[in-house]
C-alpha cells in the first residue's frame, strides 16, 4: 500500500455548485435561531433575528472564502 499517494482533488464543479446550498442552509438555520430567540425573549424590534441573520451571512462568507482558497490551491 502506497502511503505517499497524491491527495484526490474533488471535482471543481461539484464544489462550486454546493456553495450556494451551503450558504442558504447556514443563513436559514441562523435566522430560525434568531426567530426562536425573539419568540422566547420578546422585544420591539426583532433584534435577535437581525443579529443572528447577519452572523449567518458572515459565517457563510467565511466558509465561502475558505473553500475558494482551498479550490485555488
């Protein structure tokens, strides 16, 4: 068994197609968490929903940046 075999690169199209799905799932989960927090801790301006959605967008852009760096190297 050869332990020095080269690393198998994933298909670039598969990685690029899965990025929007991953971004959507992360943003959806964070926004649902924000609405759950707003239901359990009510406030006038739905602050938790806004903050959690923005955190989800930031996290998804971080994952996007990391995946594109890995894809280009």
